[in-house]
C-alpha cells in the first residue's frame, strides 16, 4: 500500500490555515487504492482523516503562535523599538499631565513637589508648557491667604529658571507673573513685563496682561503711574472694564483729581451700561465728599445743548457744570423716562455724529465692493443712484425692510409674500407720524416684478412707486445695505425683525451697533392677525449727563422690570431746589 497525504474537501478546516502552512508537506501520505469497501469502513476512514487534519491544524496553529512570539521577542530587542515602548509616556509628557491634573484640582503644593522632583532628578527637560502651568497655578493661588506667600516666592523662582533656560515668556506666562508682581506690590515690574513682550514682538498684550499693573498702582494710590498705564492701554486699543475704571475713579478720589474723575466717569458711561453696587458707592463718595469743592468752567447753555445734540444725546463731555453742593439721591425712573427724584427726562442715547458718519461710509464701501465683485452680464444700477435718489426724496421718518415684513410667518405650505402684512405696517406708521409722512419700503426688483404681475396687487404697488413709497433695489444687490444706509443717513426708524448679526463685525464695533439698533430698530409681530409694533425704548439705561450738569447713574439689578431699577440722581443743590419747586 502506497502512503500519500489524503486530499480534503474545500470545506475542510485546513482551508482556514494560511497558505504557507496548508502547503507544508508531510513525509508520509496515504494513497488510497481502488478497492471496494463497505460504507462503515468508508465512514471510519473519513473520521480518521478528519481527526488527523484537526491534529495537524493544532500543530500548525501552535507553530504560528510560536512564530509570533519569536517575532514579538525580535521586535522587543534593543535594535528594534517595539510598540509597547512607543506607547510608553516620556517623563516630560507624564509631568505635563500631572501638572494639568494639579491645575484642575488647584493643588499648588503637589505641583511644586512634582517640579522639585523633576529638577532634582535631572531626567526631565522642562519646556514652556511646564512653566506656564506652574506659573498659572501660582498666580491663581494668591487669593488664598494661606498660600499667597508661598505662591509669590516660588512663582518668581520658577520664572527665573524659565528665563535662565532660554525660554521666552509668552502672553500667558507674562499675565501670570504680572499678577504675582502686583500681589507683591511691585506694579513697576508688572508693567515692565508688558513693555518687554511688546518691544520683543512676542504678542500684543490683552486686558488681563496689563490690568495687574494698573490695579496695583491704583490700590497704592500711585496716581501718576496708574494714569500712565491707562493711557498706554488706550493707545493699544485695550478697552477697560468696570473693575479697572472703578479703580481709576477711586485713585482719582484719593488724590483729589477732579478732571481725571470726570474723564473716567465718562469712560464708565461709554464702556459699561449699568454699574455695580460697589462702583455706585465710589461715585456717591465723590459727589458727597469731594465734588462740591470743584467749580464748573462751562456756563454757556447753548454750547452745552449743541454738544449734547452732536454726541447723540445723553452727554456733553465739556466738563463740570455749576458750583456748590451736590444732592445725591437714589430713586426710580418712570416707564416714560422721567426721573422720579428730580423730574428730569432721560434721553434715548444715539450714536454720535462721528460714529454715524463712519457707519454710513462703511455701508457705501461695502455696497460698492459688492457690485465690483459681481460677475453678471445683466446691467445693474449703481449704489450711487440710490444715494442721489435718497438725497432728492429723503424726507422719511421710517424705513421698511419689505422682504422681512412680507415673508413674516409665511413658512407653511401655501405661504408666500404677504402684501397685506406690508400694507398694514405702512398704514400704521403713517397714522403714527405726526407730520403724516409715508415710510419708505425697500424691496428687490425680482419681488416687485412678481407683485406687479399679480392683478390683485398691481394697483397698490404702482401707487407706492408713483408716490415714492417704494424703491426697487436692482438685481444682484443686497437689500440690507440699502435699508441700513437709508436709516443711518436719515437718522430715522427701521422696521425689521432682522437681527443683523452678519453685519455687526463687518462694519463697526459690537457696542456701537447694539446702541444704534436699540435707538432705531422697530420690531413687529402679528397677534391673531393684528399688527403690533415694538417701538424703541423712550430712554437709554446708561449713565447720562444733562446739559444742566446733572448726572443719572443706573445700578445693576436682577429684576428685569425697569420700573424697580435704582438710579443715582446727582445734581447741584441750586438745581435741586428749583426742580422741587417746579414739581410742587
């Protein structure tokens, strides 16, 4: 009988064995001869064959596993870095992870222990991120009386090592060290750090970077240095917040700098809406104890009124007015804007003439740029044509964003442009106009053509066009630039629910645009088919200075009801007696 390896069917377990293993030859193979065998013999033969194959498969698998272990052992040899070695953390990375953990848990002592261990071992190469984490944690710990001394001492020690290692401080590390210097009372060093990174071109400092020096000087009543830092920040375009301005007000009181107090009171008006209770106490202290000694230099009432008008209302900025004692009272303001303490009406503050002119010019530039970028073969009207048209017909009290009004709440199956909604707004504004003036609708040509093509709307639309109530903006233009420009140029109302978020950062500062919207935007809604217009508020909740020299300061409150908000009413005693007689 000749020995030969038996062949297996395709479904054999050996099919799962890699080709190199399945083709391994055995020295003995069973070659079946053509003989008659019984079915039981055949079955037994198949069973023996399968058991033999299974045994061989086990051997092959054992060989493959052994090969893999040998391969893994080979990879782990010094000449071949293995995967396990690659995934192991380097000591620098481990230290950084542990420092971040200490930062999250605010554990200064643990972080310092890690730092000391790294320095002692010499196995860790410290980088900027290590020093930055340590310095941040030190600066964050100065508010804890138990850790303040340790944080300052070790913080400067760590900073010195960073500099000696040749690592240049970035804005974050300078901020941390400036806070440590301020906590130590060294405002000069805190300010020098800022000057050095600016001179080195490392980065442009932020408010948080320069504020420690400013606050340190203010706290120590070093007025000259504090004013120098503030002027430096102003030159860099850094906008002060309430904390910094309050500190400047306080140092001005402590050094009796009346003109500086006036300057920073206006900066508070410009940068902060409502003041906190802490700031309100500083303002009250000035007017109750110091301001009565200051005599006003401006007495021309016409000059003061012209300045208020030029500034958009709410302030003149020409200096202290009047003389004598000041009366300081806390009270409320009526919904119509009347101070219930003195009877004076507060203003709805608008943007000043310079800001408005800049705004108008920006709109023109954007509109012209939009036209220049158009790649359309269709002839389009230039934006200057609208400027000329508005110059000729521009006697309007309100501008309407036609598309916004016509498409309001029309997002349903049969919805479309609603001319009746637009007509209702037009008629309501005409009724509200004391001079019986029609508003101006701005609508795109494509929309106007569609309305003219509708027999039910044609007559009304043609009437609006003939009476200069409707202006058609040309193809390819952006309606927004037209109604924004018209409103800003004419200083009138704008009826739209558009939030205009995409315009804010392209044009001017957010603070300007929000103030402009508050003064000019009219929102609308339809309640059960009835139009309701939400007019701008009758007065602005900001610090206000009147032409008579009086001041009104709103205080922050949690309650959203304006009627319960406290205001500080400040005016000369002579004006107070006169106004009280008028009220009685």
